[in-house]
C-alpha cells in the first residue's frame, strides 16, 4: 500500500467514471452481444472496470495500491476499508485466470459461463462498494 500525502489525488473521479463505463460495456455486451463479447473480452473489461473503480476510490483518499493485480488492489482496499473477506476472495478468483509470475511460463485460462456470471457479479459488487463509500465521503463530488 503506497501512502501519498493523504490528500485526494487529482482526477480520481475520472477513474471511477471510466470504471463504471467499462463495467456498463461488459454488462451490456454480455446481455446483448454475446457473440462479439467473448468470455475473455468480458473478463478483460470487467477487470479493467474493477481496477479503475478501486483506484479511483483509493485516489479519492490519497492512497495507491502497490501494483494493479487483483491481489494488490484487494489488499489496498482492505487497508482503506477494513476486512472484506468475501470480496477479496472474489477478486483473487479473477487473478486466477492469468498467472503473471515471472518465474513460471505465462498461463492464461478462459472463463466458463459460470465463471463469467461470477466475474460480472464481482464487478457489480465492487461498483456498489465504491459508490456507497464515496456517498459517505464529505465532498465526494469535488
């Protein structure tokens, strides 16, 4: 968890807005154009949405994650908000789709239909948490 001066970082709201847009695209694509929005594309869009949403929330509070893996984003989120075991489990599930360990060959697996429903639901959970947390912040819109 990287601490900044504790002051909100500029453009945090753009990250939240972009995250909402990525998630909206994923949800619409899954519902209306499943032939175009493959499971791998939907995983990527949802992961980008989650990253943007969490980074926006962290930036609003003058904090940053160490890296942009789901594990690091989850750790930073818990540092800010306290224990979130169920959500952290879901974020770690997203990390399971690609192994970025530099000591092993790159591995990636495509999500199944069941996985995809879980991934999209996780994106919605993150969006709800970010929206709720920002609503509780004085001057969140500033």
